[in-house]
């Protein structure tokens, strides 16, 4: 049978909808002249309306079929195999099914006749599916186009309808963004509930000892495992704090220089450079931290008689700070430049110097935006993993000494979940406990920062 | 009458483009001088030369002399920041800082250290608001955001803000163009009242406004000073044909 690939169906849909675009445009003029009135809006809007209402729903239909179809076919074959031999249990059927699929795709070969038959059936089922999928989408498109075109009246404001359609699309996009976030949080929440069934919440939140090594198989000899997150959280805080100590002043001051004082030529070079720097993968910073910064700090430490561990919070924090500088300065630069020139003129016109203007007018006016950019930077620092893995180590020590090696929440999550893991033991589940606490931690941080900046905000317009 | 500003052969260039061509003009003390002329003729540019606001624009080059009380304001002894404290400016669009009304007025006195304590500062703020004719409207809401006021009130806050620094000269660039007739009338009245103690230079597009408030009027055209004299004379018996055409609305 004639199989229709997705891209081809797409092009047909486009053609059909375009047809209705022109068709609607034509018919509305005729309709209007037949009743001797003018259409309420330009014919173009009737055309757009027909196009939107035929093309997009058909596309959504097509996508829906594409996503759900293969699942459905698998289900049919599942019951087919079951009918062949009712005694099979479901995991065995799954096995056969995957064999069938692999044979059908030519990945493996077999001489089991039954499977070959099934595989052929499977292939033809897919061909049929592709055909009907294409046909269905095109029909849907054409039908909708016809209906919309037929129902269009010169007295109806098509411009509003187009607007309504666009608003719906914007709304749906916003909804998807919110729903997916909510879904992620929910899944995180339920997984962490599983962890908290096995481990006391208070012991987790207030525990001072983190050593997640437990026996995974019953015959293994290992310690009980203890999951107090304070040392890990402290590690995150320590490193983020060091990073922000580096990044906030340098980032902000360089932003102020760029936005207010730098000659435009200098700015033209620095701004793109900053944006490039912000795009460097963190793993690159990671080995800079591990291979350059950490040994350097240790040497300095040895020189002044301090014992700096070869993997230290200081090295990781410093390099993380350097990583974050371009973020803060690039974002803050935009925020500062968004302050209207009239405020600068007003201040200068009163005899203020440029510096006075900056810290008395510009920065207060840009304050909420500046807080926002710093907040983004803090989130990055808290979420940053690579640099810490490479430069700060894995040992969860309860310390605020920046010269020792520490670990962070994200690093622990990674080390708990990498490799072969089963999601049924307390060790791996504890990662979700860490995940949700990180989530709440950043959430609270955001709320505080937003409230503060709203309180201090100076609105200009 | 003593002369406050003496401009001699001033040329202004933006990059290569000449915006002001050889203008010489004396502005008299404690009097309102109006600058009129069609759009783009260089009124704002000239006005901004008087307090060196053009220094902020990189491409702007100025030649010639401008003397304030017989001292060259572009000379080596003059700091543009000090100059702007002596020659204040009010802009076309009201531009209050996004701070409270009180903080807006107190801004200048604070940076110039005009008040030694809070009481003096309050006095300055109240006096300035009084002079700007705004005190009755805002005395109960000095801690509200100035950006929440009406356009006319905002513009008077800006005038009060300029007055608070006790400048000798106030430059106004179309201060009423964003305001309705009533707010305009209030500001004109205010200008009349303060003109005894301040030298005011106002750019305006409204011939009636120039005629109402100013003692002297300068007519600019294409970067040149066409005619300068008593406002009465300019509006009744202009010497130059271009001036006549402009004030009778024959070209714009
Ligand atoms: N920042 C600038 N850069 C380059 N050219 C400028 C700049 N500002 C003004 N000009 C030019 O200088 C000339 C005079 O401008 P100016 O703003 O002084 O006119 P104006 O008389 O105030 O006009 P309007 O009545 O419309 O405000 C105009 O041709 C303008 O294009
Ligand atoms: Mg102007």
C-alpha cells in the first residue's frame, strides 16, 4: 500500500490549508457582493482564519496519531500473541513482541515461522497506519477548511477570530510550560515520598552525617547508611557563597562600567565576548578548576603555611564565580541600559556627577532587574555540578572551611544515580530527597529575593 | 540690565553635520528669554550648550565662546558638574526620578550638601515646592512616588527639583509640550513669579506662550539666529521676512 511519510503529509496539509486561504478570501468577497454589503474586515483575515483553523488542528491531530499510533499497534499485537497461546505470562509476551518488532525492522533474523508471520503482519499494520494517518489528517484539514469557509459571513469579524485563535495558541503554550513544570515537581515529590517512607524526614533534614553507602544486595556487608543532608547542603551553600562573593561585585561593577562609562567601541567588543564566555560549557571550567586553580591555591597555601586540600571548596567556588561573572554582567548591563536616558539627563542636569547618577538614580531604578540577574546567577551556582565534581571532591564533610574538600547536593545526586541503579533501594531514592530539598531551597530563595526587590523597587515608566 | 550669558560665534557640530552656525546672543539676567523656530533648527542644541549637557554626547563638538557672568563656561576653570548646579534644566518630558516626591526635590541639595541637617533639608524641599506652586497639592503625600503624579504635577516637581539647587539660570526645553492648557497656565504663572530671581531660557513651539511669558525672543532658523529682540517687537514688527512668515504661520 502507498505509505505516506510524515513530512509529505505535512506538505499536503500546508497545500490544502493554503488552498482554503485563497478560497475563503475569494468566497467572502463574492458573498459580500451578493448581499450588497462590504465584509466587516479585509478579506485577508477570512483567509487567515480558514488557514489557521484547518492547518493547526490537522497538525495536532497528526501529531497525536503519530505519538499514540505505535503504542496502539503494539497493544493489538500483544493481545494477538496472547490469543495464540493464552498460557503465556505478560513478561514473556513482551519478550516475543520485542522479538517480532526487531525482526520486522530487520535488526535480527530468525527462522521461527510464527514470528516471521507476525513480523510481516506488524510491518503491514504500520504501513496501513501510516496511510490512514495521512489520509485522516488531510481529511480533517479539508473538512475543517470547508466548514470554516462555508460558515464565514461578511457580517462576522474574522479579524477578531484570528486574534482569538492566536490568543488560544499563546495560552496553550503557556499552559504547556506550566503543566510540564508541575508534572516534574509532582514526580519528584512522589519519588521523594518513597524515600521518606524508608527514612525519617527529620533525620534527613537535620541529620549531620551523610554516608549513603548501604548494602544493595542482602549478602553484602556494608554500613547502615546515614542520610543527614546538612553537610551536603552546607557544601552547596559554601561553594555558592564563595562563587557569589567573586561574581556579584565583579559582575555588577563591570556591568556598570560597560553600560555607563565604556566608550561605545569598547562596549562593542566586550559585550559579545561576555556572551561567548557565558556559553562555555561548565566542564571546561571544571578542568580549569581541577588542573590550574586547585594546584595553584594549594601552592599558595603551602607558601603561607596553610594546609589546602588538593580538592577544595575555595578552588571550585572561585572558578564557579568566574564562570558566573559574564552572566551577571551581561544581564545587568541590559537592565541598566534599559533605564531611560531621561533619568540620566535629569540627574546630570541637576549637577550630579556620572558616578552619583549611577548609584543614586540608575541602580535604584534598575534594582529589581539587578536582583533578577543575581538570582539567576545564584540558581546557576546552586545547580552547578561539573566544576564541583572535578574540583571540590565527593566527601561530605560538615565544615565551613573553604580550604577543605566538600561536596554539594547536585554532585551527590549525580553520584547516587550514575551507573547501574535500581530505583527501589534507599540509596538511590535518597537522591530524590536531595532533589526535592534543593527545589524547595531555591524556591524559598526566589520568593525572598522577589519580595525584597518588590519592596525596594522604584518604578519608572 | 546686566548680561548673564554671552554667546559669541558659537558653532555646534554633530559629527560632520553642523547644527548651529555662528550664533552670538546675549541673555539678560533675571528675565525670561524665549527661543523659537521650526523643528530641527537647533534650539535644544543651543540650550544644551548653556549648561554643557552636550558634553554627554560623544559626537557633539562646540566652538566659539559662551560666557556666564563673563567667565568662559568651556574654559579650564569650569567644572561642568558645578556649572550644571548653577544652570539647571527642565526637560520636555517630565522625568521625575522613580523616588518619592520628597526624595526627588531633596536629590540636588543632598548631592551638593546644601543642607547641614534634616530640618534644613525639609525647609529647602518645602520652599522649592512652594515656589513651584505645588505645595498644597502634595504636602500630605511627600512620601508617595513622584511617578504617580499627573503629568503637569510631575513637570512642576521637576521644576521644584531644579529650584531646590538654587541655580542662577533655569533652562527649559519645551516644558509644557506634554501638558494640557490648565497645567501649562500654571507653569507659565510659576515662571512669571520666579523670573524676578532667576534667569530663565525657554524653548517653545507655542508662539502664544513665547509672547505671554518672555521679555525677549530669539528666532532660530536652520541653525542660524535670524532675529533677536524684545518680544513685543518680534511679534508685532519683526524686521526679518522669515520671522514674519514663521510667526504668522506661513511656514513651519
Ligand atoms: N544627538 C544628536 N546626534 C546627531 N544629530 C543631532 C543630535 N541631536 C540633534 N541633532 C541634529 O541637530 C539639529 C538640531 O536639533 P535640535 O534638537 O537642536 O532641534 P530643535 O530645534 O530642538 O528641534 P525641535 O523643535 O524638534 O526639538 C537637527 O538637525 C538634529 O537632527
Ligand atoms: Mg528640541
